C-alpha cells in the first residue's frame, strides 16, 4: 500500500513539473532557465520512478499482472 502511494505521488510530481515547465516556456519566452530546470527535474523524477519500479519488482514488493488477472 505504501509503495502504491509513493508511485502515485511521484507521478503527480512528474505531471506538476511538466506543467510548470510549460508555464515557464510560455511566460519567459526563452529569457530564463526556469523551464530547463523544471524539465530537468521531470527527467530526474522519471528516472527515480523507473528505478523504484525495478527495485520494487526485484524485491517482490510489486507484482506484475495482466490486464485481466481473473481469467
């Protein structure tokens, strides 16, 4: 249950960083580096999520299943 919460939290942070990068791109018009920083944070969060998913699978915390697990 805690693993699911952490995954959803990181996904929400990734989406928030993506939208903040879009906001800075539209409002700064290339005059500052805030968009680059926001998108760099998004990349770092995405990599963190990927490695946490791998770690969760390898340790047995997360279990893969098909689209229709009851069949």
